[in-house]
């Protein structure tokens, strides 16, 4: 049984309406899925939608700069993997 990971960030303001993204014309059953955590998508959103620098984004998320940077680069790797290799992206919401 997989171990549940605690939330690394105290403040996540983003609540996605859509949690799956996939290549057009390919059935979900034929796709690998890349899972993005809420922390990863929030880090990505703060950098690229809100245009915040690392220090400010980390403060908004209530985490350290090193944790923020780790989340952001993890999001970059996963999003690039999905786009380049034609995989679906699923945003994992916390319960």
C-alpha cells in the first residue's frame, strides 16, 4: 500500500475545475498518465500565471524557497514528459 505524503505547503489557493488533460483523438485507455500534485500545479501557476519570483511564490505557498523550487522543477519535468511523449496529465487533489 503506498504511503500517503503530507502536504508540503500550507497555502494552496488554486482549485482546478478540470483535473485531466489529454492528447486529442486518443482514448484515455491507451494513454499513460502523469500525475501532478496540487503543490506542483500551484507552484507552476504562481510562476507562470501570477508571474511571481521564487521568494514571493514560496511565501504565498507558506513553504521554503528550496521546497518551492523542487515543486516547480518537478512540475516542469512532468509537464514536458506529457507533452513530448503524448501522455495524459492528471491533477491529484488532496482530500
